[in-house]
C-alpha cells in the first residue's frame, strides 16, 4: 500500500470527496505546506500529488523547502481530474519499476562478476547495518554534530549505491553536501525521506530475493 | 615481493566485494583507517594499493601524497576507489598522480581488469629498469645475470659479480676508452689496492665466456679497454 500525499486548496476540495474507497493507496490530504512537512517527518511519502492551484501559504515556502518538492517523487495533476487515480497508480508503478530494475541489474552484475552468494551477502550486510546507521544519523543531528553526519551520509550514499538503489544515494549525497547554512529542519526532512526510501528498498530487495 | 595488495577501505560491504573480486588472484591486506594503513605500509611491500578517499581518521588524498614521498612505496601503483564522484574530486585525485580513479559503485570485473593492468604495467616497468641491453649482451642488473645472443635465443652466461660489473661498466659506455685504474675505481671503489693487471685477467676470462663476441671488448694499447658494438 503506497502513501500518497495530496496537496490541495479550497478550489480542489472536491477531489477529496472523490476519493475512491476501492483505491488501495493511503491518501493524506493537506491544504497547507507546513502541515505537509510536519507529516513528512512521521510518514514516508511515496508520491506527492500537487493540484496545480494557488497555495494559500505559498509565499512562506523558502527555496530550501522547495527543494524538497524536487526530492519527493511528485505528480502535478493540473486541472485534469478524470483519471486522477489511474495517473497516481501509473506514476507509483513507474517509480517502483525503475527502482526495482536498477537494483536487479546491479545485483545481477555482482552475481555475474563474483557469485550469487556474494550478492546475497552484500544485501544482508546492507539490511543489517543500514537502519542502525540511520539512527546514528538522527543522533548526530540531535547532537548538532554535522561533521559526523556528513561522514556517515557519505558512507550511506556509498552503501546504498552498492546494491543499486536509485533514490537513496541522491538523498545522502544532499546530506553529504550540507555546508552549515541549511536548517536542521531541512536535514531532518531529508533523513525522514531517506528512512522511508530505505524501507521501500528493503521491500524491493525481499521481492527480488 | 609477495602477491599482496593493500586495500584501505572502511565500509564492510566494499571490503567484502573487493576481497571476493581480487582474493582469488591476490593476497588482500585490509586497513580500515589511515593509521592502520600507515602501520601496514611500514612493515610490508605491496604490488598495488587501493585507497578509499573518505576515511574515518583522515583523507585518502593526503595518505596518497605521503606514500608517494616514501622511497619504499614510491613505485607502487595506487588506485583510488571512492564514492566521491564529482569532476573536481576526480581532477584532484588524478592531479595527485594516482594511477587510476574508480568511482563506487563499481563493477567487480572492471576492478579486477584495472588492477591486473596496473600491476602488469608496474612489473614491466621494473623489468625494463632492471634490464640493460647492449649489442648481443643483455644484463639483468638486480640478479647480476648476463645473457648472450645465440642465433634466435638468449644463452645465460655464468660470470662472477666482479666480471659482471666490469662488463656492465664498459657496455654502458660504448665507444669510451677506460684505463685499468678507472675500471678498478668504479668496480672496487677507491682506496683499495689491487694490481691493475688483475683487470687483464678478468677481461680475458670475460672474453672466453662471451664467445663468439669476444671482440666487442677491444684492448686499447697503453691505456685500457673499450666496448665496441
């Protein structure tokens, strides 16, 4: 079940009412950006659907936060509402397909160059260490220890790229690149998104294996 | 030198992947930190060094510079294996004088191919530096071995270390005439008294051993000897 965050405004309230009960995705509705970000800390978002209308607090969105829009897989649906659920599902499938394809290709390559056992061993190392590392990352953020946070982010970028993950290395590359001007809010958000992506990768890896 | 490679890498999954990829051909020595690497480099010789850039106690770039200054490892090829994938990182790595720069994640087969190539090139270079050829003679300097051309193949000739040194001195200075005293000084060193006629006995022995090319050592009457190809 995918988690879809829906950003709408008063002009698109009717979309909320149109939500189909048969749709298997879980939808979260937001009419302002702040609420959306707060929810992002607690929940992984598979797809952000932005109904292309004026957001009431758009003027408060900093450039930094706009970057987050770029990071989360998103779908801008404009005025087209007829096949909205179909669009969402297609987009989710596309995301999953790309991630799955990349991970499978990488694991096959390792298998071919070494052995099937090696590929499995590398995955198990990744799965065993990654969660602890993410927790450590959060600890570094709490301790305001950006040097160690950057170092760990570099290692996580490396680890996730090694098993063929597509999006995870991008988030960690951004974390690795922080230079002191970014807010804790931005870093916290990046870590939250990465944690959700990590869970997705684990699911994919389990399917492949 | 043993068939040994030093891998400086702190991430366990990459340590394993490198070990599995290269372990069949080479003996892998692992170091997780700069300090660990330094202590291993102090006590061992390696065919090649694989260096991560981002290490817990320092930078692989700095370690690479230090290694290049040490006489012991000056000639050892170094490969950077890193997730630092920006152009500026690559340019910095290459400008340090590293032999190769591989970005993570890497293809294990490609790593093996690159490592093999670097080791082969380095060995070839050492072989060339160790080998000297003049006319029909080939000298392997480190092993004090002399080979003489014999139709299509080479024949190893047994010479004493002194004979080897005399012949090498002459062969490295083709068409130069050396007096007996000059040969004595360069082979035995100064402040050693040896009858300069003993040179004649050595030359006579060398000539017999390198037949049919004995005439390449010419006697220059009243002076000494000359190597003429």
